């Protein structure tokens, strides 16, 4: 298994790291057996369907495929799609009904930060209402990005890290495409 | 769209049809709100017209005009394959008197569209069996599609978490500062000011 | 052990007589994420139902008033998000109607191909989801696999799998790739094969048929009164398809049938979608044959079209035109117009009001599934609780479109 980690304990519990072999074992067990609650609202739901479909198989191979449509039985809340103000109390209630330990994955830009719906009816990101562990940006994110997000979450679960993480693109798509013309006296 | 419809309407209803036009090929008749239902009933029942399918009902806000709200109705006839648009203007500056007869008993499908127009624009439909908000929640105040409702004024149902509670910064950068962004030609609908509108 | 009520008369048995209130909440596996149905049940039978939508209201119409005419395309994509190209094409046609522009032939064929691919994706998702909600998970996976193949073509053409934003006023964002026709032919063969396999699984299954046949019946006259359009209306026997009755693009030059149902029940709506899938495949193949391999895709109207980049960087007129179109938006003539196309669910209409500037004054979408979901209450009252699932699935309510 893993090496025993010797770290200084932080005073606040929320950023604690796994310090014992038991914690590491629990982290390992939890990360490979996530029961998801698919809180699907919008277009990202289509990519969510694709994620679970045979081509990408993004959840089954991580043991995260079993959907439980009861918050009492699930531990990973997938917030897939835009959350409107009307939907917000529903989301909060579902989150509160889930039992510890629980994690939240914000699937898509609308769930992460409201997307381009900057208006009277959209909640600008679910972290305004519930704590969120991993943000997967994209409109909608490709299933590969979501797999990245899931693996990032697994990493966090294993380490007991509760700070939120964001899935970054692998490479800057504009790198090497745009060349800036520099002035003559700067070094090239 | 058929211009014959407009001619028949003008012949039958005379003064109640205030104006007609056929811009971009769409035949439109602007009628007096008091004859709204009578005109609709005629269009549905007359065998030459036979507008059996209700297509769309919405409201458009023209705050510079009096009356300010235009209720727009689109009808279609599956047998004769013609369409018509009916409009009527209601409501004064403060949205008083903003009501028109409901046409739910003529076309059942109009029910939700009228609820939506009530919800988003504020037009009351007299005689509607169940006029309540449909897209917004009941606690919402105001009618969002009116031009003087700022687009980004939210009325949250759930109090937002504070940064202290969350332990990390929650406020996201606004996309534009006050001196940035595009100058929109219309009256500014945002709470933020974009320079001089 | 003898039955408990052997000796009792009917009216001596004390049964609870108050109806039970049940909430099929907005977060529910079969509610497509965003509908709440508040039910009053008497046993398993639904006495009254209140369908509450609006949980995905994203303020599409208000957002359109805050940008330019061209900036509406991403919002329009996210309306019927299972067939986004159809929305793109519908909106582009609406603005072009107001500007009185006609796009070149090659663009019309291209729009038809991409639109019908989107329609295929919509029908695959709807039928797959219906099967899944009834417990048949395998055909769902097969249909999603078929949908992935369709999305491969769309990704090749537009760059994005789902929300392409590929339409532009006066044309498309890019011209067809050389691989389009080849990909279409191969993919359609593979997709139709998968559809047949799925049908073989489902249509002879006694349980599947029992749950769909005779449930959620609506007559043609009732459907017209409820303003239903699209596959749900055609399942009730009413022959109204915008592509046939009021052809736009090149739909009058291709050969395709309009499948009609007889009973207006769930099974008919299911079968109609599968039949329409095949008709869409026919249209795509014919359009692929007819579309020219070269030629302009965008019209060259300077009021709406961006100039070529080489002109923008070298000539002052190009720069100014580009600047004005991006910063102020295409100036659409003042007035109003209603333009309608056949969306995935029926007559998708756009009512546009312009005041002559580059910012829309009002963009109204006439959502086909708003009217269809309005009829859901009528369909489920009197039916059993478990009938809601296939009935609602067969209506194909897409939250983004219904709640705009």
C-alpha cells in the first residue's frame, strides 16, 4: 500500500491529511466505491450519459458507477448542469440529507460558477450554497475532463484532502499558435 | 400567412382592428384589447378561418409607449395552413390595467402560455382557471422580462454561504469592471452602470 | 388461510379515503432532472396532478437582450440541448428572414445535414432514455453508442460534441470538411444497425409493450387543442410536419416520408421516433449526394457577414466592418417576425422584435415541448403511478427548451 505519511497536523480539521494506516485504508476503500447521486438538470446531463456509456466508461472502472437516487445511500453528489434559484433549495436539501463522508463534484461551468447565465434566475456556482470538492469546467466538459475530475477527487479522498480542486486543461490550446512579436531589445 | 385573413377581420370587426401589416410576410392585426376574445373566437370558429391550433402567446415590453405591453398571439390553421398574428396593447407606465381576456377556453393549450406571460411580463388574464407563476418561483417579486427589471437582480431562496463559512473566497470576479464591456444602445438594464447609457 | 374480506360486504370495509399526496420531486431519475409533479393518489391511481416546471429557467430571453444578434447562438444551442444544430438553424433562419437574406445552396444542404444529424441524436436519446427508465438498460447503452458516432461527425465538423454554436447569420461558422460525406455514409449504416438491434430487443418484449401500448392515449383533436406539434402530434394521426407543410431550406427537394401513428399512445410515440430516425438518415444521404463539394457557404452580405481575416488585417474597410459587426452587432431591420422550423419536438418558433440596432429587442422562443408538457397532466390523470414514467419519457420534455 502507501508509505506512512508523517505530517504536522493542522489545527483545523478541514484540511487534515491522512495520517494513519487506517485513514489510508479508509481513503482507499472510499475512493474506489463511490455511490453517485446524479443531480442532473441540463445539457451537461447529455455528456453525463456519454460518460457512463460504453465508449468512455468513465465511472464503472473507478467503481463509481452505482447510482443511488436516494441521498441517504449515496456519497458523491454529482451536480450536473445549471442550478437555478428555484432549484437551489432542492439541491441544498439533497446535500444536507446525505451522510458523512460526502463529496460534491460540480460538473460543468454552470455548476462551477454559473457559466454565462449571469442573470436573475441562476445561482452563480453551487459553492454559493453547498461546499464543493472538485470543479470540472467545460460547457459541457468532455467526458475525458470529467474522468480527470473524478480521478482528482479520488486523489483527494485518498489523502483526506478537503480543499477544493479544479480540473485544468492538459495543455494551453493556444500555446505555439500565437506568436507575439517581441521588441528588438528583449532577449528571445 | 394569408392576407385574406386580415381583410376578413377588418370587414367583420371594423374599428376593433386598429391596424394591420404584413411585414416580412407575416400577417399581423392589432386589435383593441376589449375585443380580444371575440376576434379569437371568430378566428377559431369561422369555417373560412378555422384557426384550430394556437401557436404562441407572449408579451413584449415597450416602456416608451403607452400602453406599454404588447400581447402577441400567433395562430395556425392545420386545415387551411395559414397563420396570423394578433396583437393588443395593454398596461400603462406602472403596469396598471394590464389585463386582457384569457383564451384558455378557446384553446386549451393557451393555458400555460398565459401563465408564462403573466409570470415573466405581468399581464393578467381574466378568466384564467389557474393564473400563477410557472417558470419563476412563487416567492419571486416582479416580472423579469420587463425592461426595467435589471437582468442580474437575483432573489435567492437559499441564503448564500459566506466566505467565513466556506473557508475560501467565493466572490467571483465580475466579467467586466464598470468601465469595460460593450456599450449597449438600449437603456441599461443592469444594476451596474455602463458609463452613460 | 382464507382471504380477509371473505365475509364482509363492500361498504363495511374501512378503507382510508383521503387521497395521498406524493411529490415526484425535481430531482428524480425519470423526471429528466427538472420537473416536479405533485400528485394526488388514490391507491395507485392518479386523481389530480400538478406539473411544475421552471426548475431550469435560465433566462434565455433576457440574456438575448444583453448581447448582439450573433451572440444569441450559444444561448440558442442550450435550449433543446439534445439537438442543438436544429435550434441554431432555426434561429439563423429567423434572423435571415428579417434581414431578407438567402444563404447559398451549399449552406442550405449543409444545414440540412447537420440538422438531421442533430435530430437523429435527439431521437436516439429519447428512445434510449425511455427504454432505460423502464428497466431496459442495454438498448440505452447501444443507442448512446450510436449517438456517439453521430457526435463524432458533429465534432469533426463543428469542433464540439454537444453545444456547437455553429450557425451564423447568413451562413455557418465554417465550411464542410472533406470527410463529411464519407463519415455520414459510414456512420448512418452503423447507427441504423444499432437501432435495429435495439428494436429487436424491445419491440417483441411483452413487458415493454404492455407498459407502452394503450397508455397515455391522446386523440388528434385533443392534441391540436393542446398545441402539440412534432412526433407527439403525428403519433395521434395528425399529418403536420413543418418540413412538409411549409418547406424551408431544401426540404421540398428531398424525398422522405412522414410517419404517422394511429392510437396516440406511448408506443406510437416511441415507434414514430424510430421511424423518423430512418427518414432523417434518408434525408442526410440524399443531401450528401446533392451538396456541392466546393462553393461558398456563407452569403456575402456585408451587413451580417464578417469579412475574411486577410481583409481585416490589411484593409481599413475590413477592419471597420469587422469592428462594427462584433462591437455593435449586425443591424437587423426594425420590425418583428415569426419564423418556424421543425425542431426535435415539433414546431420550434422564434418571434424576433428588432429596433434596428445590433442588439435584439426581444427574442421569443416558441418551445414545442412547453405545449407538450402542458398536456402531461391530462395524460396522466386517471392513469397509474407507474404510467407516468413511460408517458413522460415519450413526450421528450427537454428542460432547456421547456423552461428556456
